[in-house]
C-alpha cells in the first residue's frame, strides 16, 4: 500500500513529481515541494486542464494576469489549458504536498 504522505527517499534539494496513475486522457501526480518555486520569468503554459489541491503545507500560485492565490491544506484550484501560471513559493517545513489531476478534453 502506498501513502501520499510518505517522505522516504525524497531528495530535499529538489521538487519531486511522482505519477500515481495514468490513463488515455488523464494522469494523477503527487508533487512534493520543499521550498522550491518556478524559475524567475518562467510560466507554465500547458495544453491540459490541471486540478491541484494542497494536502500538506502551503503553496502560492501566481497567474500572468496578476492574480495570486495562496493554497493551504484542502484548498484546490482548477487551471484551464494555456492559463499561464507559476509557483511563487512553497513551504519547506512541512513540505508542500500537492495532489494534481491533468486531463485533456
């Protein structure tokens, strides 16, 4: 049995992304951030929908239009395709654990 909060074998110097499940049109990932953020002037511009929820710690997401959202435990957001966004900060202790679902229409 796997556990979403398992911290064994984590390299604390970098963000870890683990695919938990995948299908023809969907994938589920666990992302463990330990203080990381997106590189300066970098924006995600993905072709998929992304539903992401913080299950531990906190993370801040910025959008190219100037919007900013702080996500705490239980908070989630739906990001549409090509909605430019970036992670501006994450907690190191406790690590920020994200549960993310990606899919195409």
